[in-house]
């Protein structure tokens, strides 16, 4: 049975860059379901984060799902390195190149869960031919590159249309950008079940004092679940 329950996936882009291992352990201990790892190349998005070696270093500190979001282009040359680094989900942007189907086939062949992400300006129809190849579709509710941006509310209708398109396929709808206890209900009501949250989780606490992380995760989850009854 496909598990479509609400999952909270804190993004370590908002964590302490000098303390990633402890931050991953802390946020999982405080209730995170997945750990979202934002890979940026300074070309596909105007920011630069970390490569496969960093993901490999994080792997022993993440008990659950390492949800790797590749905001890089071209992407195919790096897929194997992230698979070897221990990623569970490998999500590629449909805008990253001309051969998204081939990229997803490659991720499947490596035994990882393929994901496809779409930017706010990309119509949901762009993933219509991919829904039988992926374990998740990531709808960006900010323009990718930075945490702490404002939620783009126009994407809510797109989420509802995507939910229709997916039907009863075992495919998660992941929302990424500007998720908080305030915006979470909007997207779960529309049919999303995986909520990426950076600043809304990694605020008010630290790896040594992670209680606030737990409170933040609980409040996002409660708001999300309340919206779907
Ligand atoms: C943006 C990243 C998001 C971002 C989320 O390009 O893909 O995962 O880190 O951060 P918040 O939740 O602070 O918007
Ligand atoms: Zn992300």
C-alpha cells in the first residue's frame, strides 16, 4: 500500500553549514521524515552549495531518507556520483536539459528513486509523460536557489491539477519553498504530502539545542494534517 501520509523533509540549506552531521542527526531525532539536500551548481541556479563528497559525508548521519534535490545542469554526468554517495531519492529538474526521460531512466537503473522537479514557470503538463517513471514530483513554490523566500501561491492550483494527473499511482507530491505552518495547509489540501521546509524548521534552535526544531516540525505537520481532516 502506497504511504501517502504527510512527511516533513527539512532542507539542510537552512542548517549550520559548519555542523551538518549533527544537524542531520538532530532534525531526525526531532521528527523529520526525510532529510532534503539541496545541491546547487551556480549555473542552473544562482547559488553554489555542495557536491557528492558532502552527500557521502552526510550519509552516516541520516538514518532515514536522503532526499537529494539536484539544481544542476547538465545533470546526467553527476547522477552516478550522487547515487554512490548514498542518495535515496534523486530529483532532477525538467528544465535542466533536453533529455529528462533519459536522466530518470539512469536513476532507475542505479536502483534509486527518481524524482522530477518543476519550477514555478513550468506547466504541470511537462511531467505528464513521466508519472510512471518517478516516485515523486517536486513542485517548486519558490524560484530555486535560496531558502527563506516567499511562498508563490499561484502554484497551489498547479498542485491540485498534478494530483488529478497522478491518480492512484504511487507517486508523492513534494512541495519545496516557503513552506511553514501557515502555507502547509494550502498545499496538503491541494493534494501534496511531502513538505520541504528549511527556514521554518531550522529556526530558534541548534544541533545542541534542537527542541525548537521539534516544535517547528510538529506545528507544520499539525497544520498540514488539520487541512486534510
Ligand atoms: C530552494 C531549495 C529549497 C529551500 C527551502 O532552491 O530547493 O529546498 O532550501 O527553503 P525554505 O523552506 O526556507 O524556503
Ligand atoms: Zn530543495
